[in-house]
C-alpha cells in the first residue's frame, strides 16, 4: 500500500520495498572505552605526550603524537576550560610553541578545526628527522 502511494506520487520506490521484503537491520555496534595509550618506546621517547601550555594568558592543551620521524601537534581547549574556543593565535606563534615543545620541525601548513563556537583546535605536522631520536 505504501509502495503504491509512493509510486502514485512519482517518488522512486526501492525494489526491495516493492517486493515487500524486509530491510536488514544495521550491523551491531559495540562501544568500548579506549585505554590510555601505553608508552610505546621508540628511541626512549613516548609516542603520545599531552601537555598543558600557557599562551596569551590562556591555559591550553597541546598533544604531541609521534611515530618514528613523523608526528603531529594539536593545540586545543582543555575539557575543563570556561572558554569554549581558542584565542586568535598567529600561525608563527603556534609553530614556535610546537618547535619548543616537541624539538621537531613543523611540516606543512597550520590547519584549523572550527565549529559554531569558533576555532576549537589547530594542528601542524611534525618532521622529527633531525630531533635527537
């Protein structure tokens, strides 16, 4: 009956709907809490480092992720911050912070993650080939 109403209205009708066959349910989804990253050792350094940094009078979260000689730095607002977005941070200032905190050279462009609240994170790639291991 619904297929006939849709067809009469000129709407496309699925062949499985036309045949009256049931659409299979989506696969089961399982949610699990991720465990804290174990300190994967590569030359004695952890692969993931979370730091609190102070920039422009604000307390911000800096996450440094490294795998071999490549990595990424992400600056964001801490969960417990009363301010929901990052302050306006010039790219050069962010890249200097990343260089000082990681010992690696920024690689590529600074990327922003924006939302209705404003900029919630900025990131840059890291080239750690010259970093001491």
